[in-house]
C-alpha cells in the first residue's frame, strides 16, 4: 500500500482558498487518490477522488500531476465550518481496504 | 449516497463488562463492513473487516477474542468489546461500501462513531 505524507496542520482565514498537498511517491498504476474530511466526533466523509489531471466537484478540486506522486486538494473560499481533519488516501485498484494516514488538521479563523 | 448508522452513539461502562456496538447500512446492502478505532488526536486505525456470513478478518495486533465481530445480515454488523478495560476507551467507527454505486473506487460510507468510555 502506498504511504501518504501530508502536513500535520494548516491555518487559514475565512474566504481564502486552501491548498493541501499530499505526497504518495510509491503510488501504483491502478491506485486512485481519495480525500476524506472528518469533523470532531464524527465519521469521515468522502470529498473527492481522482486518478490524474484535475477533478472538480461542488466541494473541492483535486490536482494530480502527470507523475501522480503527489496531489493537491483545493478548497475554494473556506468558511469556519471547513475546520476539520482532511485525509489523503491512496486507494488500491484491488481489494477494498482504506488506510488512513495522519491527516491535515485545518483550522479556519474568522 | 448511502447512510450508515451506529448505535449507541456513546456508552460508559465499568471495567470488566462487555459492550456491543451496532453498525447498520440503512439504504443499501453491504456484504463487507469495516471497523476502525480512533484515539484522541490520532488517525483511524482499521481493526477488522467484517464479511457477511463468514468470519471477520482482523488486522495485526487486534485480538479477535476481545473484539468479537458478527455480520449476520447484509445490513448489520456488530462489534462486541469483551471484558472492557480503560485502555479500550476510544472512538469506534464502522464503514460500509455500497457496491451498487458506480464511479468512485472503493468509496466507503462511515457511521457517526461510538464513543466508548470504560471506567
């Protein structure tokens, strides 16, 4: 399973764009990059998934360079309610396990 | 989407007692469910994979006799913490895959978690 590395914490202010980068140097050909969000005392929630280039949904964008060794989750115009832990996961093409790394604790300030 | 519920949301028990936590997929059938444990300010750690109609698969270091898992139906998995001790106090989260949903690889839907406190 590919290991992921992301910053332990980040601070931002309301209205700013936040970019969280994750490195996954050992990603395999069939792996997908997936991000989950977790609020305190709740289960994680799926945000976005991508394989390469750029993926955008109503919540976030995910940028993946050609070598796929890293990815960047972009949250546009964050609000206080975006304060949470964000986990970058590499999902294998086989099996069905998810392996959570340390995550990035995002604090959005007023 | 898909909804996963857990019951109870929190429980306090005395040391030595057993506690059962239920995980239900409310609007889909899940042949596989997962149980995680999360200590404060730490990440989720996979404890076991629960397979409907068969034995659970436990991760290395997780005692199968202490954490009993039963997946008797396609919508229900239970985790029983037997002879609980204070060090078992944690946040237990289950998840399930909705295999009928296409498009997202291995997307898992997580329950709201159960906070266990053992006195």
